[in-house]
């Protein structure tokens, strides 16, 4: 069963490689993101709200929602999936 984000959207999954709170960015090793025809890769994403990065560390498994915005891709939702 696919995880659901705010508003019922499906979430993508990956692992945190690096967190840069000051820059408002996160590097994620992610599975394919089919909605954007993006293959599995490691990529740096901007985050809409830097408070979403609180408590995340390299190695954490996450689920996230990514959208096209600001001339690229922006993470609009992150949840820790280490449980």
C-alpha cells in the first residue's frame, strides 16, 4: 500500500544523504519518481519550509512529496519512515 501525504497524494520514498538547514536543502537517495519521469538517483532538493528538516539526519529513511516550483523541484512534505 502506498503512503499518503497531505490531501491524499502518494508519497515517494528515499534515504537522507545530507541535510543543509541553513540553505533549506536536503540531499535524498530516492527511488524512481514516476510522476516526473525521474529515475532512481541521489539529488539535492529545496524544501518549502526548513522546519521540515528538524530531526532528520543522514541515513534516515523518509517518505516525501515533491512538486515542480521555483524553477525546479521542491519538497513540500517529509515524514520520517524509520519506525
